[in-house]
């Protein structure tokens, strides 16, 4: 879909002027809109009547992508809308400013999607608890999922593995019986687009026959659960609990620290993962989060941006003046949550380095 661009910075030939709308004014400060944000603002302005034909051409992933952008969009002034319409060579009449938020996004989706579909999309946007079936399967232990799938038809296994995170699919494939695994590989290589009805039937079967049983029988690793709880702490509370736990049981403390994914770990993401994460973040919230970051984390993000975008972000950070540590902590926590959601969907790969990892030159 041409409206949805993955690039935050648009290339401009030498001597040409930058596209109108690439830089927009918000409260006297420049704000750079991503392709997702531009498309979200445009569709919100078009409304249900004119927006529906465009949404009808999008697949479910694109609808979710735009819905997320709408929810995070925030206020869009009339001046910004005017610039945006010029950029898209579009003439449209608007009654004033609009705001992208949960309610406006949900109302727009309800104008052309059934209630259950809208509920599923909005639940997923609101938090990790709303992850879809394929994302949930990507968090199931590989041997557990393989033990269930080996009793299914090879074609069904091929469909399931094509939908879950690539890294997890490789682990599941590796523990399947070899003959069955090679049959699945052959079918995945020749896999045609799966009809929507068949895919929904597979999802329903997995939800009723596998996930429901798994939820009742699986005992969650206590260290993993505690690591997630510690991740949700602000940094002072986290440090206090870790320090106290180290005094009581150093092994438990070390295990939890290894399982935790912190804001500082974002600096360890590879280049493509950081760029994907940048495309999903609100620029003002990014500035707030980096305001309290160490130099390593800041450099990791600045080095994955254009020099112009990095300079604008640094100016935004400097222009904020003193900020509350609590606000910085909350912004950093939301960035970590976004990274985890992207990892759960297979869009980025998060790798925690263990203390006993050995490196060979």
C-alpha cells in the first residue's frame, strides 16, 4: 500500500525541495511524521465514508499497523492537515483539528469491520495480553508445540510454521521426527496462500484443543515470571529488590537478571532491529526516554538515524529542559514493551547475552 511507508526519512534528489508535509509544525516545534503516521492522519481525516474503500484494499496486518499509528498519533492541527493534503496531492475539506486515539480509531474500524474483528485488533493494540494465536504459539516451548503438531497433517504443520516467528519455527522443525520434518519442509516450499476460512479453522482448533489445554497444564517458570515483574519496576525499585535478593540468594538474583530485558539492552539490538523499533516509536516519547539514557544507548539510536533526524532529536531533548525521573522511567518502560511486542510478532530478534557465553575469535 503506497500510503504505508517504512522509511522515516524520504530521499530527495539534489536540487529538489523536500516533500511538503515531511516536516510539520506542532506548537512551534518541528515534528517529523513517519509514513504510518501520515497514512493514519489521512485516513482519520477521510472518515468512514471515504476511508472505507482504502481500508478494503488492505490486509489484516496493514489494518493493524495503521490502527496502531492512529492510536499513537495524538493531536493533528488544521495546518498539519493542510500540508499533508498538499503532499498527497489531495483536496479535502475538514472541519478542524482531529485527534488519533483509541476511541476514534475504534469508531472508524467499526464502520467497516465486524465487532469481533475490531475487538481482536484493539485488544492486541492495547497490550501484550491481546497477542494473536500465532504470537502466542511463538512463546510455547518448541518441544511442546512439536509434540502436538506431529499428530497433525504435514500440510497443517506447514501452515502453522509459516505463520509463527521464524526463529521459533526453526526450533520446532528441528525436534520433529526427521521424515515428517522433511515432508513439512517440502510443503512449506510449495505453500500457496491459504484461504481465509481454512486459516480461521486452524486458529480455532489450536485455540480450543491446544492453547486451552496448555494454559491449564503448563507451570510457568517462576524466575521468568519474576523477571517480568522486575521489568515493570521503576529503576529505583528494581535496584532495591535486586540488591535485597542478592543478599538472600545470589543465584536467584543472577538468574532473574539474565532473564530480564531492560532499557539498556536496547543498545544490544542489531541495526535492523533498532531501525524497526524507531519506526514504531513516538518521536517525543523517544526523546524523553533517551533523555535519561547512557551514552551507549543514545549512540545506538543516533547512529541508526539520518544525521538530520538525529540532530532534530538531540535538539528536542535539549529543548525539554529538566524532566522528572519518573516520566523518563515510564517512557523507557514503554519502549521496552514495544520492543518485546515486536519480538513476539517476529519483526525483530531479541538476544540476551548470558554470562557463560563463550566467544571465539
